[in-house]
C-alpha cells in the first residue's frame, strides 16, 4: 500500500515543484532538493547562489556529505578568503549538510558520516590516501576548515560544528537515528578542546517554515525619545537603546541579518584600532552613554513611518556603521549589559533613482577605512553591467547578494559579482588557474579588480563570457553522466575549457577582447567541446603521471598547467590556431 503524506509533505512537494520550475528546470529532482535544502539550512548566513553551490560536494566519493561550509565570525570562507582572515576570531563554524530527497531518516546516513568525518577533519590526515576514495572538492573544502583552524589557533576561537540532516520526513527521526546522531555529535566535539557539536534534523514542516520565512523587507526600530525630522526631506534622527538596536540587526535566532548591510558584513574589518576602541567603549563601566563617543549609524530606506514608540522602516540598508553594528552584535552576544545606553541612528529616505543614495553611502563611509571591495556594488561600471546583462543577455546581476534569487529568477541566470569575475578571468584573461584559486581577491584587490571591471571593455564581453561558460557548463554536466571527470569536480574542467575556447574559436594565439566578441557562439558546438575535453583530459593525465599529490584539484590551480594547456591547443593542427 502506498504511503500517505501529511499536509506538510504535500505542501513541500508543491513548493519544490514550483521552485524547481522557476529556478532550475534542468536540474534533477535530487540535485535541486540538495540546493533547496542547503539554501534553507544556511538561511541565516545569507549566502548567494555561488557560495551555496561552492560548498555542495554531492557526487561520487562524497563520503555521505552533500555540502560543507566554513565560516569565521559569520563570514563564509571562499577559495582565497584565508588571505583576508582577521588576526583574531571569536567563532569558527563548520556546517555539514546531508540532504535526502526521501520521506524519512536513515541510520546508515549517520553511520557513514561517523565513519568519514573524524578522518576528514583530522589535521594529521594522509591526503595521498584520502584522494583515492574522496572527491577533490570535498578534500578542498575540509582543507579550508583545517587551514582556518590552524591559522586562528592563537586567538582560541570557539569551534562550532553543525551537522544538518534534511529530508521530507513527516516527523522527527526515530530514536535509533537520534542515538547514532548523539554518538556522532560526541565524536565531532573531540575535534578540538573548544569544539561544540550539534545535530539538526530538518523535516518537511521545518523546510516549509524556512521557505515561508523568506527575506525580511521591513524592520522595526524602537527609539528612546521622539525622533527629530526636518522639512528638507523625509528622514529622522533618533536614539535607540543598544538592546533594541541589537534586535533590529538580528534575526529571530540571534543571527546577524546580513541583508541589512549595503557594504555587507563580509567587509567587517576585524580587530582594527577603530573597532577595538568601539569595543572598549561598549565595555566601559563609567556610566557614560555610548552615543557620546560614537558617530552612530546611517540607515537608507525606501520608506519610514513612526508608529508609537517605533519607526517602521521599509527596505532598510545600513550604509554606515558596519563596524559599530558588528561590535554591538558581538558585545550583546557575549553577555554585555546595555545599562540603558543608546546609539545615534540616522534614517534617510532617499530616492531610488538619481545619485543621492550613492552619495550618502560614500560620504558616510569615509570615516572608516574599509576593504577595497566594500563599495564596489555602487560603482557606475557595476550598474552599467547589471543593466547590460539584463537587456542584452537575460542575466540578473546581483550587486547585492540574493536579491534576484529571492525574487524567483532561474539560478543559472542569476550572476554574482564573484561569478562574473571568475568567468571573465578564465575566458577573457585566459587565466583559469586564477579563477580557481581566487574569489574574494578578484573583487578586493585593486589590481585584480581593474583588470576585470573597466570601461575600456565593451559591456557585451561580460555577457559573452557568461554565455560561453553557460554552454560549457551544460555540456560538462551531460558529458560527465557517461564519462566521469577526473577529480569529479566540474569547476576544475570548466575554467580551463573556457580559456581553451578563446583560442579555438578565434584561431588566434593572443586574442583580444574585441576578437572574442567577433566569435559566433554557434561554433562552440558539441563536436568542438568533446575534442577540447579530450585534450584537457590528456593533459591532466600527463600531469598526474609526474605527480599525483593533490590530484587534479592542485594541477588545475597552477599557472604552469595553464601554460602547457595553451601550448597543447596551439600545437594541434586540428584546432587551426595561427602559428
């Protein structure tokens, strides 16, 4: 007799069908459920599409792990984020996901995690042994965690490991599953003496609730005295108690609401002299009010209205006060007392069009030195790219993380700044090793950034770079079904193939951006992609014969391999590249 579903399960199935149709119609049901579950499991970290996908390691030799993400003080650690680690950290979070597109929980899932995770998270692990039965992406993502753990050891951070098991179950797991989950939790708590571990089970009702929660577009701030306003424009200046401001910037489970920050919490400057001074002022026991010693924060909004002792703010963006907000968040989280102290808050309702909003952002952020990428999203070139990609290519360029995904646009057509930077680097600059090694640096480092985002390029080259990668990604996904990829990680093949395409489609040794725009994309057909994939595979195998250490993952990230691959393409007569 067929098993019956309860209402939560039926409704979740409808949600999954609707969202897959809108977001990823070409994905399999299992693959989409993994992405969906990851999106809901990581909701409080507010990751964009690329960051969610970056941590998904599902596939052959995944050791029972579908996704794994490392965070330092709420900041997601990307490929090169270790270059921007703070000197000290309070928390290191490791989130591990197992998503099963089934209607129940299985003991074998926990048993498999229990078998593999202690070895994968052991700093003395033998990678040469692991590489034989562990996919390259999983090895790299666990290596990131271990690297962060070692780099920040001297600051004695709290290490928190959370394993999330998501399924479409109607109820909580059977006691036997929970018992094995408790054993896994105790084992993971041994990773370091400062490690706490938790096992979370998400069922159909939980996934529905998180879907309904969505992104908050309206927030309320409780003030202490009647706000001041002027007749020159809509806006308010008020004092808010520190505990009320903390409630304003946090979600229901006390996580920092990243969507409130125009500059984004990932640009938090860490332990600088300015932030140390803010922290010391918060800890001061002199009885002096906090706002006497702090410039306060500026909030830009679409609308603001006083309702009793609250200001209701629509689409709030904290454009200045990132460091102050982060320090207040940390202070309250660590048990600090507000003692009726207050913060100065300016709320400005600026017109969506025109330059007023950008001028406010830049002027108010001139007080504190921020990382180079903090205000990239407001630059004219970024706005031009957003408009061009939408008008000419049907892409939705996310200058602000998760904006278009929350509106239900297809995942493949939603493009983050980091994704565009990597794909441009691989195709136009023909540096696939750089695209693989770096993510943050392409946006934060001025030299990298200027090479990619420049008015000297025709805007269409950004769209064309995405078109090339979209076609290659679709091809590789289908190709890998019958021809397993060495290293089992698509990204190690995608970027090298993009760089090869620049040569094979122009038949030039040194194609310029203008040459690339003259390409007829129809020439990037299956026959050519199969030939290029064969050439790439031969070069991977040749490199592995010399050294298997690190596998394909290491090889693809070296400039030496990029050079050899270019020479291989140019030297083969079948590609007809000029000599």
